[in-house]
């Protein structure tokens, strides 16, 4: 499908409406409720070239890592232990 000028304009309008409704309600923005690694995948940041970045984000969020991801983390983390909780 792709992002066209028209879809960008519509998305911007929805964003403005949501922000205005949030201000009126006195609420604050809610954090992204899903693991950041899922967002990266949805944003197209997946595949071999993104493997290290996604693995490091998973570690930062204290998500479970596969054995391959644990080895990759060990290579890049300078001897640091995996976080026990999100950082």
C-alpha cells in the first residue's frame, strides 16, 4: 500500500484529534504497551542487518533471548550480564 500524501494527512488529523482529546481529559500519554522489539519488526527493522539492534533492545526490555541471541549479546555487551528487569 504505502504512505501517500493523502494517508499522511489523514494520519496527522487523527493524531491531532487524539492529542486534543487527551488534553481535554487531563490524561497523560500512555507508554507503548508492547515490547519494543515488536515495534521494530512492525516498522520493518527486521532481518539480518537489524539482528544485533533488535537483540540488544530485547535484552534492554528483559525479554527472553534465544541461545543465538544470548551469544550475540555476550559479544556486544562487554561482559555485562543480561538485565533481570527492563532498563
